[in-house]
C-alpha cells in the first residue's frame, strides 16, 4: 500500500512538472534584472522630495533575527502564497525610504 502511494505521488510530481518551465523565460536574461532594479530605484527616488532640514526625532526599528536569509525567505513565502514564484514580491519594510544592516 505504501509503495503504490509513493508511485502515484512520484508520477504526479514528474508529470506535473513536464512541459512547464520552472521560471519565466524573461527571468533568465540578466538585463531583465538590471532593468527591474533600475526601475525600482527610480520609483523609490520619486516617492518623496528629499528633506534638507535637520531631523528632530528618529524612529529606529530593530528587527532581531531579521538577517538577509530570513527576510528573503519571508519575501519568497509571501509571494508564493500569492501565487507567484516569490522573489519578485516586496515586503512592507522593503518600501521604507531608508534601511540599513548591522553586523
């Protein structure tokens, strides 16, 4: 019984993947990613007028355990739950005008 279930599962996985590319064809071109990154940067720069005044207050978000691998995993999961491949998704914190990493 276990063997037949395993065979059915494997055949579904094999036949389900056949004939479909795992990634969109455009994502195989490095220029696609360069254009996308440039467009994202341009969009971020047009979201606000740069303030030349001195800051009165500072809000600092410290995300403990929010390293690059963890944030990337969260971004991919959010995208996959939305029906995409995941890597093109943005988290809300990705929309902040300024971020930094500390080691």
